């Protein structure tokens, strides 16, 4: 009876741990209501080998993926990549290499877009004759215009970064540093990281491929993406496997292609939930205590002989 009661207590403990760390978090997820929203494509625009005085025409797609109709306007803004993730924090800048927005003209300043619909905006980029050779940046902003009667001051907007390499005295160079593949990870996504430095004076596109091969027949994953890297601002790249299994051992590799130089770094990743990490020593202790509490065969025989 003592053994039965002890096992019952262990079972209850396991049930509580499963509820706290697995069932409860998933049960508390709440769907968000519909709202004003817009999507701009492409996410960024890269223009390579532009000559001073040259003009090029590009197209911008705006999609109203919200539930309300609205007017929007398009305009240029100064942009210089900041932070490892190249945050699109827009602000007036005197940096002569952050003025590509002044090279842009738009076919229409304001448009109306109904919910669920898509429209095109034509951009013309004209390079000044005195533009600095090498990398230049700017941004095109798409901004929802609130109705005048609403009294709303805050505006929703999306910025599309522009990267332009102007011909002239241009040099290319780059390297990969600080590759990290953490071994023990508690919850998805499976995370890795690296930095790419630009040692030249012109931007370039770097290719990064994340590959994860599951051990013992587990699920596998492979994905390749391109990242813009500008001079004087290292790019932090965070390749992830968003829907990786919560439990498993994986052989992970990161392959980079920087200006034709291909490098691969690899390692192992163990995905194991934190609650399971806590549960293992509990299970070991419970097994040990159970063996101590359980009478040995010799004790059982001795008791029977003395009845």
C-alpha cells in the first residue's frame, strides 16, 4: 500500500508539471482583432552599378491586408542602417551617403486603397551627377493617412530601405565573424547567430543557409536567405528554425557566401524543454527512493518464513 501511495504522488507531480509548462501556456493564447494594416513589397530595393546622372524606374506594391479602407501617401526619407539588424529608424540626416530618398520621385503622392486590395506605385530614381561613389542609402515610406475628422495624430507607416551603389572608385570586401550555434536550447525556435562585416565601400548581398539534420530519424530543415551588408555597419544575422521540434538532437550547419567566398560552421543542438530538464532529476530521485522503500527479495522471504 505504501508503494502504491508513493507512485500515486509521483503521478500527480508529473501531471502538475505537464499542466504548468505545456497545457496552460497554449490555453492562454488569444486571437487579436482586425485592424488597419498594410504590406509593402519588395521589403527593400537594391540598385547596383548606377552611373552618375542615370535614371531607373522601379515598381512598389502596396497591399491593404487589414479590414478597413484608407488613403495612403508615399514619400522619401533619410535612412542610414543602425544596429546589427539594420533597424529602419527614420530621421533627418546630414550624412551625404544617406540621401537616396532625395533621388526619388513618385508617380502619385496619395492613393485610396480598399481592404483586401493591392495597388502599384511607380518610383523613378535619378542619380545626381555629384553622387558619392560606392554605397548610398535612403528609404521610401508608405503611410496611412487618417481621416481629417478622426482627430488621430499618430500615423501607421512602413519604410522600404533603398540601397544604391554608384559607379566610380568602388571597392568590395567582407568577412564572417562570431558564428554561434548554442548547444542546449529549451524551446523553439532553434536559434543561431553570426555577424558579417563589410570592409569595402559598396554594399553587397550575402547568402546565409541554415541546415539542421535531425538525429535518429527526427525532422530536418534547410533555408537560405540573402542579407544586405553596408560599409561601416556590421550585419547581425539570426538564422532560425521557427517550427523546430521541442525535443530532439540536431546536427546544425551555417553556410555563408560572401562575395564568392563560401564558409561552413557546424555543431550540435539539443532541444529539450526546461520542464523536462527539471523533471529528469525528480524522476531519478523518485526511482532511487522507490528502490529504497521496496523490500528486497531476501526480506520478503524472511518475513514469510517467520509467519
